[in-house]
C-alpha cells in the first residue's frame, strides 16, 4: 500500500510540471536574406523583455522568456526591424492567468512573412 501511495505522489508531481519554471522557451530564426535588428520578445503584459541587437540571415537565437510575475491573459509579441524598414510587430499565441499554455514558441522570419509555431498544450501550475 505504501508503494502505491508513493507511486501516485511521484506521478502527480511529475505530471503537473511542478519543477518547471513558469515561462516559455523560444526560438527566433531569421530565414530571410537581410539582417533584422532591434529584436524584442515579450508578453502583452510587458513585464520581461528579451532583447537582441541583430540577427543575420540564416541565424537563430533561442532562450527562455520568464513569466513569473504575469497574472493576466495575454499573448506573446515579437518586434523587429528589417534592414532600413519600419518596425514589424507579430502578436501570437496565448497564455491564461499568467501561465503559458505551451512549452515553446518558434518564430520563423522569412522575406515577406513571419511563421509562428507553438508546441502542443502543456500544463503549468501557479502554486
């Protein structure tokens, strides 16, 4: 009986992702033929901003966007400038009550568009 209780406890802890930090992994890929500059990734609550000066053609960056202080519903926002162009803003994805619904988000910047991919739903608990 003790083994069953311990097994259920371990399964519950692992399935709830209690050991994960609250936030989302991200990848930004520049698959265009020009450099992009002034790159910013943040949530619509604008509490934490990931900045990068520039990303050359066929380069990429990855990281983690913490959402520890997020409390509302919102989306992820990517801003950047193409070489000698106006600022582009891409609002994608969704989070609820300050917690991400996905494990990762990927932005694939192409010459005339930006394609976004999100992981399948992932459960994050705000405890």
